[in-house]
C-alpha cells in the first residue's frame, strides 16, 4: 500500500496525472453542469489506467425532492452560486459520458 499524498493546484487549470485518485469533495455543487462535466472529463483523462475519482457531495434523489438537507442546500446554491445539488443519475450520466463504466453510488 502506498502512502497518501496530496497535490496543490487549481483544478480548473490542471489535475495531477501521477496520482491514483482524485477526490472532489464538496466541489461540484458550486458549479453548473457544463463546468462539472468538463472537470470530470479532465479528471478521468489525467488519471492513470485503473485510477478513480471520488465525488463526495450531498445528493438529492433522482426526483430532486429530497432528502431535506440536500434539497435545502440546493436551493441555497441557486441563490448564491451557479450550481445546485445533483442527483446520482446526473453524476452517473456525466461520468459515463467521460467514458467510465465502473460507477458506484454509496
């Protein structure tokens, strides 16, 4: 097992290609769909074969009606940012579009 390392940088400009995992924690809800799709595509392109992207976000259900904390945060994002909370089906579609097939929602 290799040690855990982090890399400083700006994910809008460049993502590290020498890491096995990219963790996007509470990042995607701030951005609109087009920026999220582009970020995910760049992330998967930068990773080596067998690499993984972990998305850590509050998820709304596929109907976008709850759960309450995620729906309320999504409402807040519509007011203060360009994003919102997204549903698992939306993330899955974006990830599949980037060419990834092994998707798991936990």
